[in-house]
């Protein structure tokens, strides 16, 4: 993976790999820390109504399914991307990087590995739901080649996700985006 990490622009001292069950406490910590970035935005009106992190059982199952990619330093994971397969797409459920490790390109590196995971599963692309205008959401994903899916083209499962999100946030400020996968350079060791 060393050559792959270098090609992906991974800063020195970090590695990318699939998550393991023993990583769960670190994943929860990274997710909680990343969630705090939303507090001052006002986009999630009552942060107290949403879980502090992805539930442990959900993380455990995604790890078992090899659907969580982590970026780690010598102390352990500092960020992760969690996905699931939906129809012919890889859906990005969550990407979180501890802000103490932010602004180093770790989120971008995780996304390149998400694209490779979609390709490995022979899926047509990657989809996600995000805040349309928040700098580290919609604009970040647009730079990576994602395009907003028009509302009339949303799949039923996307509408179900949106309905669940509506209990916690203003979904009119969110959108679904999709990016086709391309034959890439980055691979995780299986």
C-alpha cells in the first residue's frame, strides 16, 4: 500500500486500510470530533437530537462487510469513510476526519479509496447526501467530480434517506450527488 498511499497524496505518517473491529473506539472519537464542525453552522438545528456518532453495531457490521476505510497515524484511525452498496451504486454513508488532522487532504485520500472500492465491486458510481453549500460538503465533492442528482431522478432509497434526515435537519439545504467510477490507480490490499 505504500506506493498507493504516495500516489493518493497521503501525507507522511499516515496509512489507509480497511477498518478492523478494534478500531471502533477510534472511529467513534473521530466521528464525534468531526461532528462538532457542524455546531456553529446552524444547519443542524438541535445537535442534541442526533446520535453523537455512528452506532457501534452499525460500525461493526460495516467493518465485517469491508465497507469502512480508515486513514490512520501511528496512534490509530483519525478518519474513516463508511459505505454500503445500494443498487448499482456505492453509497457513502459517512466520511469523518478528526479536525486535529484536518486540512491535510485526508478526506480527499479517503474518497479516492472509496472510488476504488466502488470499482472493485463493479459498481457504476458513488452516491452521497450532503449539504449543498457548506464548503467541506457540496463544494468539496463537486471538486472530486460529483454532480447533483435532480430531485425527479432520485431513487426510492434516496427519498427514504432524505425522509429519515428530515427529522434532524433542514433537507432543503441538502442534495444527493453522484460520481461515476473510473478505472483508477488506487487499491486497498484485500
